[in-house]
């Protein structure tokens, strides 16, 4: 049996912020703690996605706290809302500076994980790993800068080439690499990164937290949806999700007022989406602000169907939205408008109706079919919960991750 590890994670995002990176790191950390390992996290003061510092925190050069057993080091960063490419990039770069300079304030570590999106948190983790002479494991949650070039955000070929060289350098400096999708792993192999040092460990769900529960009657009453069929989108309102197509589907269903759409979250495109809904007088659409983890759970419980959309971009074939595991664990049926690896997982789960990305008519028809056939919706919900419990629980994934960490550390440490 291996001895306990001191694991450090460098991430721009962490609980109490919500979202895929925060949830992944928190859930894995809790499983590692239960296995008697120590977990330290270097991150920022919580402010995502609005750019407003969370209550109980204040900007500063370094703050240390114990968060549910995790030794958390919150380092200074330039704080901005989740919009504006240049401002967001400055925020990530500033985190590299502060977290590297503050690394002496973190106690002993045996292995360091640096997680994307954007390579800056990974770069910070690598620099500290070199300083401390410990192995570095890079976690790839997005292909960067490929995502920005595919979306047309970065167009200068020289800048793209420079960023790609930096990306490949990080991969080659890593002792091990963890990708969240198999498509990402295959992309790295095609670019001559050794296959033997790349492991796919997908996102999943803490099935003990994300459990089926009755509709929250007080929340339903507050929102005026107690007698409605609730269609929920929850998450970032950004450029990746083609949410205007969801609004188009809502417009097609406006003659069925018993079907109500809820959009919960924040993002750069939310003002445009709200303007669009107002312009088209979509009274069957309600926009709500971001919420905490318990709030997300309550909204899932409120929903009759949950939406998992992505834009029709080839790169997204390799993306797996992490929310789909939480939704299935909550035993809620899904309408997913996407392709690729995520679509294949959902087909295997038999917990979702899948249509093509940005297919307004298909989205509308899928929602209407579930509304008119509650028995089928219930079957999808039951299938999804069982599938996640069997294949995508955080406990299973945390154990696989530990194997990667053990393989990264020195032979004498694993003996």
C-alpha cells in the first residue's frame, strides 16, 4: 500500500465558485482526503463569473484558509467579470505571478497538478514544481489556444503559432497529462506527445450530493412555475452554447404557455439574450442570476427537462459538458443539442434525447415530446441516474486519478 501523498493543485477557479473546474477539483479533493491524502489548492479570491468578490473574502496578496479539509491558498489576481478576452487574460497572467511568488507559504508537496483552461495556472504549477523538484501533472480541460482560434477570437497566425509552441512545451515538461475527454488525448497523440503519459479521466458527479429530490415547492411558487413544465438551462451564458437557438425554440413554443424556460447564470452574451427575449416578447422565458452549488441543485430539482447545448463548431465534438453528469445524477431527463464524444456518452446512458447542435426545430420537438410523454421522461431520468452511478461517480474517477499521481512521483516514493 502506498503512503499518503501531499497533493497540490494550481487552478484559477475553486469552490465556493461554481462551474466545472471548481466542482471537479473540490470533489476529487474530498475523495483524496477520505483516502488519507493531503490536498492543497493554490487559487484566486472567489469572484467568478461576475467579477464581484464573494462575501467573506477580500482582495489581497495572499490568504490561507481551511476549506472542508483542503489547505487553500488564495493568491492575488486582477479581478474582472467573465467577459472581455484581454481583461480575462490579464487576470490569468497575474495569478501566475502571485502564486509563484507565494509558493513558499505552501507546506510540503509531493506532486503538483496544474489545470487549464488557459495554460497560465498550469504554467504556475510547473514553475513551482521545478522550484521544489517534484513531478508536475498537467490537466487539460480545454484545448488552448485551439478553442479561441476555432471561435475566431484569435486570428493572427503568428500569435497562434507562438501560443501553440508554448502549449506543446507545457505538455512536454509534464510528467503525466490528464485529459477530460478522449478526443483531447487523441489530439495530443497526433501532435507527438507520448501516448503512455496521457490518461483520460472525464468529469463526473458526486452521486451522494447530486441525488434525486422532489420539486422545491417554495422556489416554484416564488418563480410562478408551480403549474408549469420547466425547461432549464443553467450555466455560462457565453459564446459556446448557442443560447439564441434555445430562445428560438422558446419562440416556437410560445403558444403553449404551460411550458416555461428558465435561464440561470451569467456570461458575456446574457445582455444580448435578454434583449432578444424582450424584443420578441417571450413571456415564456425567465432569466435568473448565478447561484451557489445548493441553488444549482434546487434548480435541477425544479426542472422537468434540462438543456445541454453547444455551438456547431467541429472542435466541440471533443467537448463533454460536465453539467450533464450532475443532471443525470439528479434523475432529470436531458435534451442535448451536440455531437461527438458527449453525444456518444449520452446515447450509452439512455438518459437523453439528442439532436444536432443549433437545431432549433429539433430542440423544440424534443422538449415538446417529453412534455407530452411523462412516462418516457421518467424512464430517461431513471436511466441517467443509474448510468452515472455505475460509470461516472467522482469516487471512481478520484481513484483512477490517484493511480496517475502515483505513477508520476519518484519510484522510491511509491515503494
